[in-house]
C-alpha cells in the first residue's frame, strides 16, 4: 500500500471498514448479474476499491469518476479505463456497453433526464442499466438528521433529498423497461454512516495528515457499523433508505403517463398497493 497515492490508501482503508459500502456493492453485483464477456461501465463509484471489486465480477470495465481525487485513486487500484466526468457528457460512442451502472448520479447531475438519455445512448440495444439513488421517504428521521449533520446531497446547488420508486419509473419510461426496484440500508446503518461521514468531512478539512485522520475515523467506526447492522435486523419490515433499479434498454419512445380518475399515475397506484 505504501506505493499507492494517498487517495488510494485511504480508499482501501475506508472500504475495508465501511459496512454501507459493502452493502451497496453487494446489491449492485446482485442486480447486474453475470458480466463475463461483457463490456461494462460504472459511473460515480468514487471509491477505487469498489471499482476494483466490481471488475472482479468479469468482463471489461470502464470507470467514470466525478472528481480528480477519485480518478487518481481508481487509476492506482484498477490501472486502466478510468475517466473523469465532465458535466453530463460521457466520452463514449453510441451502443458500446452491455451494462451501465450509475451510482447515486441522479442527485449529482443538473439534468437527470439528459443523464438517462446519455446512458441510453451508450448502451447496446439489449443493454442493462442499474441505478442507485437515495430513497425519498415521506416520513423519516434521516432527512432532518442529514441536514443537521451537513450531509445533504446537492443537486444544482440545492439540497436534494432523493427519489421515490415512482420518480424512477417516470425518468426511465421513455427508453427502458424497469425489471425491478429493491430497497436496502435501513435506519441504524444509515444514521451511523451519516455520523461517520460528518466526522470524516471534518477530518479531511483539518489540513495536515488529513488522509490519516479520515482513516482513523473509519477505524473507530467499524464496531459501530456492526452494532447498527444488528439493530437493523429488527427493522426488516421497514423500507430501506436506498433504492437500486435494474432496467432493460429498448428503443427510445417518449411515453405519456396515463392518469387515473383519482389523479394518480398507474405506477403510483401499483406502488401504493405493495407492502413495505
């Protein structure tokens, strides 16, 4: 590890101790399925070790990171096919990927619809898209806690609280068939991660030895994540704070959303009838 740049050393240390990252990676791998012999793209992972482990599932992978520090880390850990995101434009030709994985990107880009269209453009006709987003719950303690701890997700300079399942169906309807949306990461793990990230942000802003201080925060956090995961076992019937959608590409055809007599869309009516 001593030969790696500081960002890569930090990413490796953080990944080993961050239970939320392991949960997210596991959900992505399960959603994408087998990738042997496929050409795949992942966007927004921002921890080089997650990119490293995703590539071990097989196939040829490309990584697009959202900032230069993440690029340096990924290039040190996976070495090849690493790019940096420039606005919403992606440096790839049409119909080159079998799989595109977008990690929390809809809350980062200014135009979600344009980003979805870019994913559609890059996918082969039978390609698959996997999206992770924060789940915008109607009633939750996480939202005010996130605001209190300074962890709001920014979208165009405005705090962004996430998306609902209905939001995903609407955004994907023009060019994708949604095969499933699953929920993960419940209250105690999510709350613990908010606290850990708040401490890590303070450590990273402390100047000298910032990388080492961030790693120390995650070393202390590991047992708290473990306890949080045990407590979340009591909340198995509640909805998770993250969503992952898996969708199949089809021809781009703008669809109008049918409205029921009570003003709801069909997807909203279906989702409201599904428990937890």
